[in-house]
C-alpha cells in the first residue's frame, strides 16, 4: 500500500473549500462528491482565524448519497488553536490530527475511498474560529469529482 503514495500520481486532482467560520454546534458541508467514488490521497484543513477558548470538538464525516454516514476523522479538541494550525484527516475514523502551524505530515495514513455524497465538518459547541480545507484525489468512476459545497 505504501507504494500508492510515492511519486507522481496519474490523474491526481485537487478541490478546495474557502475559509469559513466554524459551524455553531452543528454541521457544515464542505465538499460534495459527485458522479461516483473517489480515492483520496491527502485531506487537510487549516485554521485561518484562531479558535476561541470555548471547549469544542471538531470531526469530519462522509454522508453518502445511499447508506449510512461515517466519520472519516473523529473528534479533536480545537479550543484555542492558533491561526495556521493544520488539520490532517487520516481517513481511518481515528481522531482528526491538529498540528502546529510550523509543520504537518503531508499525507494521510493511507489512501481511502469516498462514495458519492457530501463531506461535512461538525462541531460540539459554538467556536469563533475559521478554517479552510483541501483534498487531493483521483476519480475511480467515470465522471466522479469533488467540488466545494455551497
């Protein structure tokens, strides 16, 4: 499996979600997966406005067009994270990783597959922070793509 993430990846694409304030004790769709399945190679977020000191957890969830929602990255305590902090989504349902503004691992634990549907973030409390998100992927089905959610 390690060979899948080394060197250039044929057909690798990127989708970005512009910076937005975190949702207040609710969910916010950040991406839509259209047209079929995709293989995700890297999925990261970045704090663009420092998070308030309010005790808040953040997680990332896949909500398929058909089937049951599943966490891609489980809760991370995000209170008081500084601007520039990087979020790393490993895609194995373990906790979202939050690392300092000075360094972040570039790749996920291993590539993972997402079905058509939405990708959302969810908070456990109201926090005044903001974040932006990027995902690098290849389509597995003809016409599959990831786009920024409205």
